């Protein structure tokens, strides 16, 4: 016998005759067209995509009855009504769909993390920065951050900006001090970094009292954030925890105010050491 298309629309649970291809309700034992047994018939399954299509609830018959009797005016009053909104059912549907979306997103992110090193480095750096921010810990696992470029908008002759980042305390950066043209050091990095700590050696190494020392330093990052530190007037190294410096490519250290020196209007910084995480 030749198989042909069914004469009726197939629904989930219907039985498709293996001999003629006719669709039969699940309650039948023999094909309605050719009479073949449906023991080995194929059961129609719901397409996978229909699970994501909202379904309309079944219509029910509701009987209105007067209190104390079965009829209000001698006749039965029936009408069709749709069931009320089921919050739990709706939440379950949302949960099932959200679970699939989250699983797919995690799978894609995991694949990208394992196969694309720049993405992995960025994720690791952000995770470390968030951990340090939450715990408030600036620990021994921080790495020194070295700039590939260190410049200043103003400097005195013989005392360039590079002296503030050469890790030598016998040299220093010296700049004229003015409220109208505040001295600025600019550190640029080869890769994005997350800064967590600064060690400052304030003043001139061989004439601490003679030249001015910074009393306010404002850090301005390439990510648009900023942070202010207030140094003490001491020649000893000072350690500061800094914030808002996640994944930055540069930082400006602006001298906002100074402890005045004994001669002239200048400000000196012997060394600035940066610590944090590299990408």
C-alpha cells in the first residue's frame, strides 16, 4: 500500500499509520482509512519550538446557580469562561526559559574564556579588582606597575618627570608651583592595569625643607574616575590605598596644594611607586 498524506491535521499524541500514513486519534487501535493495526504506529510528538510559544488556557463551562437552589429562573444558566491568571504557572514558565538562556550564556562565556586569552585576562583582572574592593584588602600579592611613559606639564631644569619613577631616591622631580598652572605627572602603561596602592616619597631627597612638598594629590584615571589622597609632611615613605582605578591605561597625578618650602614656590617628589594587577 502506498503511503499518502494524512487527511486530518495531526496533533500531539496522534498515531500515524505505518501502512498508509493516515493520522488517527490515540484512542484507536486500527487505522481509520486502511484498517491496519496501530500497535507499531508512530506517535506524533510536539515540535521543540512550541515549548516557547505561550499557550492559551482551556475554556471551561461555569454554571451559575442561585443560592439554595439549582436554578434561578427555571432554566440553567451556563456560560463559557476562561480560567483566571495562574501566577505560579507563569513563574515556572519564566524560570524554565531563563534557565535555558543562562545555560547558553554560560556555555558561550566559558568557551570564550578558554579560547580567547585577552578575554580571559580581562575577566581575571576584573575578578581580582572586585575581590580587593569587597574585602578591602591590599595584600602582598600585588605587583609593581611600571609606566612606559612618564611626563609632566612643567619641570625645573635638571629635575625631569622621569626622576619620579626611576626607583632612585637620590633624584627627584621638581616643578614650579602655581594655583593657576598646577603641576601634573602623567603615567602611561603598556596594557590596562588595576591600581590598588601607591607609595609616595615626598619632597627633594637632598633639600627636603628648601622645596615645597605636595599636601593634596588628585589622581585622575583614563576611565574617567578620580581619587584624592592627602600626604603628610614627612620625608618617610607614605602608603595609600587607592580606588576607582579599574582597567586604566594611564593616570594623572595632579598636585592640588603644597606644604611650602623655605625658598621659592616649588614642589618636589622623589618617587612614586604604583602597585596593582596587570591584564
